[in-house]
């Protein structure tokens, strides 16, 4: 796999375009199991996670064809119902096949999920929601075994201890479109990626009210067909690139974005002293002074995403003053702290909060990504650090960023991918 070699220093400048949203593409691809006719998707990023889910879907009888950013999914064998551990363990989003499999094929055997080591992420809400629809569920030898010859609409609440669950909302919504009668979901996730999944289901023929609100009303059973759908832009990739401009004091315009999906992120960029401009499908960040120190708390949408918490910590490590970073979604998501400290960051985790005292300069070092977004944070810190930074663990970074090194290089970063010797 190799590593990224970064020679820090240059302020990034230029224009870059983002791809489709990983966190929308994965549940939408899983929901293609519902479709009795082919599905055509545009804006599908070429990522490790997409490749993993494609292999899982193929094992479930779905033919997946890829060309550039397009994917065609067609069920050719509707009989397999087991999602094996070997594939599901690689990423949590694979668990999103549970609801569609159960609804379309009447049963499902899905391994308990894996993915990044960012803290405890139980599947209780998934199971309680599907159980409310009439599914019989057991856990056997590390697999969820679900049976439901007939799903029936129900009223449920998917609010968890740390807010709504995105993947539980995806699983329940996908299953409910084939349930008899009305399903009312309170405490539904409102992230743009959930809305995009809902739009895809509607394109298939589902009847869903309340997308983008905490209460969904799903009328079933729907008569589904095929569909063509364009995946929304990746707001996490877009924000990461804007933060790369912020940490290097550069001037970067990111195109192909939806600024309305970045509202809180852009507000915090302004709060640290960066100038922000937006258009209908672009956002620009510029400014060269040291960032101002502020407190940042990751929350469910429309708050600052947990998927950007690590990147924000990298930026604040160079801020003028002291800030506190909290994560209300995944409170234990601080494994990147030790690696940022190897670069010279001053960070102390106290009572579940990271206290970041900004330094005037970071120094290059060898660091290792422990998860997807930690890898992005270390890359950002390396861009601003003096000297050479080698970021290992690219298998994590490649799960969620398509050609990040090439995009950064196009903006003037001195970065290259070094293959294994």
C-alpha cells in the first residue's frame, strides 16, 4: 500500500472538484437490492469502501458494472441472503444490506459490522426498528439472523443516546418501503446522505414524506422498479479540502459542492478568521494569518460532522490560543491525538474533551492513520508542518478519499504516494 510523503510549507492555491458522497453511495447501492429492475447511478466515487460493498453485493446476486463514476446494478440471482463476515467486517456501512435483503427476500443473515476503530457503535437501533416492522431477529455466531415473510408498518423512535443513527435510519427506511401500511419513524437522521437515499427510494417508486426532517412517514407496500440517480457531492471531502486551505493559509475554491450542506463548517471557518465565499455549486476559503483558537463540538447534522472532528483538531493545533474539541457522536474518537502530538501538537484529552493549545509550527515526522478521518487529519497537519511527514496506513485513507494526494498536489502541495519497497 505504501505511504504518503509530504513536504510541508506551501500555501495551497487553485481550484479542485469533489466527487460523489461515499456516505450516500453506500446505502444507495445497498438499497439497490430492493429493485427488481436495473439501477443506474452517477457520481459513484472510486473508493475502497465502494469496492468492498460491490463485492458484497455480487455475493448476494447483484451484477455490478463500473465505468468512470457510473455504476449499473442489476439483481441476477435473488436467492442469496447471507452477507459474510469477511466482507462486512471491513466497513460498517455493509450492514445497510440488512433492511433491503429482509424486505425483498424475506430473510437475511448479516455479519455484525466492522470498520474504523472510532468507538462503540452498537446496532441496537437497527434491530429494534426492524423488529417493530415484524421481523424475527436473533444473533447467532456473530451474525444477525432476520426472518420476515411479511413486514407491517409501525410507529417507532430511532433516537439513540447520542442522537439519531444514520445507518439505522437507512436500514429501516429501506425495509419499510415494502411493509404493508404506514410506517412512522420519529428520531430519524436528517443528514443529506439520508435524504439522498430517500430520493433514490422515491425514484424506485417508494412513497416517503418528511425527508430531511426528524419524522418520516413511509407508505407501503410500494411497487418498485428500476431508477437512474445522481449521488450528491461529498461534503466531507469538500470540507477536508477547504480545511487544507485553512491550515496552510491558502486560497482554494472547491467546485461541485452544495454549500447548503456545509453551513456549520463554513461558519466555523469564518470564526477562525478565514474568508469564505460561496456560489450555487462552489465554496472558497482564503486567508493567511494563524487561525483563531475556538471550541469545536461535533454533533449530528446540521452540526459540525464527527467525520471532520480530527481535521478540525489538526487546524486548531496551529491556532493562536487554546480551544477545546468535543465529539458528541463518537466520544472516543481521539486515536489521532497521539499521532498529531508526534508532529508537535499540544493536545491533552481530559474527561472526554481534547484541549488543544496552538503552537507556532509543527514538525514533520512519521505518523500512522488509525482510521479514515485520522488519516485525513494527519495529511492536513503534514501540509503545514516544517520538513517531511510520512503518513502510513493509506488503506484507511483510500477507503473514503478518491485520489486525495493528486488533488492536493494539483493545489500546490508537495505530496507523493510512495509504494512499498
